[in-house]
């Protein structure tokens, strides 16, 4: 971030700032995909809207999202001005990522409340969850584009980065959600597809490099 609060992308010539950003992004991706899978798998009838499962799942997801957002401010020159960075959405993928991550809280929070505390299970409930899932995946895409837009780093500046981010995010999020679902007795073969994303990611990496 510049002195006047404008957002800048990670320094192309240093790995340090990108490393901090990457670690915080990893935390967010796992949590965002947990939200996505909770919504999609519940809509598909794979997971029941069990209040206890929802309580633990959403608490983990929201805690990790918040931790990731706070950690991502550490690479800024002036973390106390992080709120000003959101105004740079027209030119900065970092800014877009932050906006989409924050926007995800609204439908996800409403969906979590309905899942845990009420008997709300109609079509609007499902659409609210799917809206949260779309915003979560858009956040993951913005994070991937932060790296893909760095022209001076060949390993990142290619069309395979967003696809690889999606694959790895789905795999890691599914891994944690599967452990949680299994503890509640809700394992489903659909999780195997999510785990296969690891091999999809390896193929994408080899194709573009």
C-alpha cells in the first residue's frame, strides 16, 4: 500500500510479501470452500442440515475467513489503512478479493443462522447458500488472479493458476469437511470427487509449465 492508502499488488521481486499473502490466502480458501461445500452438498441432498454439524462447520469457516483477512493486512505498508485499499477495486485484484470476501459474510451468515437456529429449509434457504458459495468461489478466483497477473514470475503468470487454485481449494476444503461430516456419520462418496482435485491440479501445473 502506498502512503496515500492506494492498494498495490505484491512486489514482483520479493518472495516475502507474496509468501505472507499466500499463507493467509490458503487459510481463507479452506474456509471459503467449506462454506461452498456445505451449501452445495446440502442443496444436492448429500449433507443433511444437521444443526450440530452446521454449528461446528460454520464456526470453523467464519473463524478461518476472519483470521485470513486479518493476516492478509500484515503485508501492507500501513495495515491501519487497510480499509482504504477496498476503494481500488477497479485496478487491483487484492482489493477485489477483499470486497468479495467481506460480501460473502452476508449470505453465508444468513444461511448459517437458518441452518443452525431455525427450520428454514425452503428454496430461498438453498438459494442463499448457493449465493454464498458463488461469492466464496469468486474470492478464490480473485486471489488466483493476484498471482496470475504478476508477469515477471513465469510460474505464476499463466492461465493454469486459477484452475489450480480452484482444484487445490476444493481438495483441502473437502478434506476438512469430510473429517467433520464423518464424525457426525455423514460420509458420502461425493467427497472422493473432491479429493481427486489434487490430481487435476498436478495435471494443470504440468500442462502450463
